[in-house]
C-alpha cells in the first residue's frame, strides 16, 4: 500500500501542536514560584514533547525517506510548522499560561478521544496514550483557572484579561480546512464541528465555575494550519533550533 | 492581596500496588486538598510508584508524644504471650 501524503501532513500537524506547546512550557522551567508546580509544569511539558516524538517518528516511518524525528523538529522552517496559533502564544504571567493550557487541553482531549477511534492505527495508538496524559493536565489546569478566577480580585481580573486576550486564537481549532475534512471523510477522523460544540460547553462550565465571563463573539485570528504564524513564533523556533542549526549533526 | 504566607503542609501516603497498604512517602505544600493530591501525584508518583494516593494536612494528624514513649509502648514489651508463638504448627502448613 502506498503511503498517503496527506496522512503524513496531518500527523505532522499533531506533532507540531505538541512540540510547540511543550517548548513554550519548557521556557519557564526553573522559574516557577512553587517547587511542586515547577515539577508539574516540567512533567507536563515533557509529556507534550514525548507526544511530539511519537507523532514525528510515525510521520517519518510513513514518509520512509530517512528523515528522523529530530529533522522534523529542528530542521524545518517556521512556515513548515502547522501548529495552532494558540499553542505558540507566549507564556505571559501564570494566569495567561493557565488559560492557554485550559483552552487548548479541552480541545486537545476531545480531539484525541476522536482520534482514538480513527481508521489509522498508528494515530489511534498514539492518541490512546496521549489522552491519559492530557486528561490529567486538564484536571490540573481547570482547577487552577477556578482558583484564580474565584480567588482574589487581582487574580480574577488578571485571568479575565488573559481569557479576553487568548480568545481570538480559539476559532482556528474548529475551523476545518481541507485536510481536516479529508481526515474526517477518509479516516473517520475528528468532527471539528462536534468538538467545537463540546468545547464551548465544557469551557463555559469551567469559566462559570471560575466566576469569569466568556468573551464576546469576535473576529478570530487564524493561519497556523497554513504555516502563517504570529510574530513571536520566529523567536521560539530560533531558540529551539539554534543548537542543531549551529552544529549540524551534533549529538547529545 | 499577595502575601508571603506559605501554603499549608500535607503528608502524602502512597499505595504502591493493590493489596499493599499506604505508606508515608513525604510531604508537599498546597493551597487546598485537590492541589495537594495533584502535587503528591506530580512529586511522588513520577516513576510509577503508586496506584493510590492519600493526602492529609499535617496539622490534622494527631501524634503520640515522645515524652510518653515509656507509658505508651514499654508495657507491651514483656507480654510475650501476646505473640502467637506458643502454638504447634501442624505438619503440612507452610507459610504461617
């Protein structure tokens, strides 16, 4: 059976989301105010990096031309990354980080649940493993969002602003492009419309418990799935790739 | 208002597998019970150490007083008849 190039693109997209979010989280390793949260953040970041490795290795296996997972992470250009804009947003303050995490993880968990039942066993096996990790991340993040939202006036106001600022990047998750449609029809992949409804319901419930307000409907910013990224993404890629770019073929 | 007050301490008990009992693993700081459970999970079960976690606020544990050690524990020391060592074990019974 010849390999389906669009399947490879889709697997890379999954890997890119995991890698970029993991890289963002690793930026704040050793900068947390509490030891236990520090460990949690580093654990979670490495969970995403681990998921990225699985997706990339699988993409390389499908591609079969000798590229490795490291080539995928370190030797592709900025425009070749197809992650969502949400996951590349800077860490900001702790509230920003938590809001980004919750908005993404609610979506990501639903996506993985759907992918577990898709027709491609390579993807479904990785999804089954990742789902358990992400379910815990979401538990952790949602608790924090409630704690901050329903905490002090200061924490409430700050996290409400985080929600307002990140909201514009959420529409992209559910805007199915040609590749999403293809995965749905050919592989029983995720139905983004259904996931969007589920997401709004779940996020609405967490936000309500946190005594926060859902931001008003607004124009959504998108482009990640087409490789058009926000300004800060170039710096993330530059930092992440600097070592293998400066010392080609280096091992560590 | 930010304060520099530390989060309360919780003691962590981990059961390493089904059938065994929970054992004290250490302690974590946390602002509330659920956070304590998360912190215990993220601090003490990273290498598959457990299948169940208990956390309890350290200040809720009632401990025996070291000054009363003699009254508490020494009376048991000379009551050897409390140990099940005076029975003849029937042949064929292993692992008793």
